[in-house]
């Protein structure tokens, strides 16, 4: 498994850039990270329990906190902060973005949800 060599919060772009020692680099949108959070709130406690999170189109990352030498905790501006993103999981999200994102959008549509926050 390649090692994470750089982590850069791109606040204006609402993204996290992650680089690895094999030369791979991913720019992961905050919305994508939020809806794929490894937290139990999103993933559930077992297979088939994942929650489809809608309304996060404009979410940003307020803070990145290191967790040991293997992960970070992302604190989103919707106050979600319970997911610990291992560097391996961030790499998986980067590698699988092209398949995970359309699947997420299809699941939103199937559930009648939107990426946009509810109107007030």
C-alpha cells in the first residue's frame, strides 16, 4: 500500500488533495467525502445499512485533524465529524470516484433525494 505523502485542504475549492509515494494524487470533493464518510452514521453498523445522505452539495471541510500516522478526522461545516478517514480509505475513494459518484447520484434519484439542501 502506498504511503500518503501530502494532504492539502483546498478550502476555496471545497476539496481535499491527497498524494501518495507511488505518484498518485487525488482531489476529493468535500461533498463526496461527506457522503462516503466511514462513520457509522453513514455506513451503518453492518452490510446493507449504508445511509444515502442528500443535501450536501455545498458542504465544506472546516478542519483536518491527524489521527495517529494512518488517518485524519475531517470536520465538515455541517458539523459532521465522526468519520476517521484512513489514508488507505482516501486512496480507495480516489481510485473509485468514477464508479462511486454515479452510483451515489443514482441512489439519490431512486430515493427522491437531491444533492441540494432542502428549501426553507
